[in-house]
């Protein structure tokens, strides 16, 4: 009986893995929005009914797929900033000098390139779907607003103007990072990210 339970559990995990692999491929090729649960079931060679035994929704599948690289990125950000910055919370205060910010950005270029080299499809899914990355862009906007308040040499006539500027920069940063990803070339990706981040330092009017 115990052996039967073990075999059944292994088979169950194999089916779950097949579903996630199928979903990853479909979403990478077609995008999240254009991928249906029926598409995933067909590629995974399971019935739609059986698919729902493993995942309640497409959103749950997406979260499972992108969870690992996001977890690695968040840990790296928290470690680099002594938990002053985290994807899990809105940034209220950073308190990092200009030199410190530049050092963090250079290290983040390396980390982003490393994560992307190991999870290219997951990162592509994350960056390409607006519903998924909206939270990340909102977080990035709040972070940039704080950095502008603490470090920038730009003069803003109001907090609203500063926050609108932060939003514009955040959208640019998000898509800029996306364009730096070179599939299969970690070294070039890192170099592009380093140069891009240095250009952001100038954009934010901090000193190198």
C-alpha cells in the first residue's frame, strides 16, 4: 500500500510538471493572454478536467511559473540593500548614497543577467504580459520617486510633478531592461544592463 502511494505521488508530480512545462512553452511562444487552459491541457496531454485538478486557474499557473526567478531577484535586492528595498513592500525610504546606488546597480546588472540566463522563458513571460508586470512597474515607480526625493539634483515644483516624472522614468526603465535581455548571451546582457543603468544615473541627475 505504501509503495502504491509513493508511485501515485510520483505520477502526480510528473503530470504537474508536464502541465507547467506545457504552459511555459505556450505562454513563451504565444503570450499569456493568447494561451488558454485548453491549449495547455492539449500540449500536456491531459484532459481539461484533469488540468483543473492541479491548478484552479491560468493565473495560478502563471504565478507558479514566474515565482522562482522573482524569488531570486527579491532575495538579491534585499541582500544588496540590507532589506531597505524589497519587492514585497512599497519603498518609503532608501537612505543610500549616490555611490552606493551605483554599486547596487552594477551588482544588479550581474544578478539580472544571471537570473535571465537560467530562466529566459519565465523572465520573458513576466516582462511581456501587462497584467503580470503591472505590480512590478507600480513598485518601481514608488522606488524611483523615493530615489528622486533623496538624491536627484532636479528641482520639482510639487510632489505630484516628481511622482509623474518617476512614473515616466519607471516605464522607460522597465522596457529598457527588457530590451537589454539577449537570449543565450549572459555576458552581453550584463554589459548592456550595466551601461543602461549608468545612463539612468545621468537621467536621475545623480553623480557618478
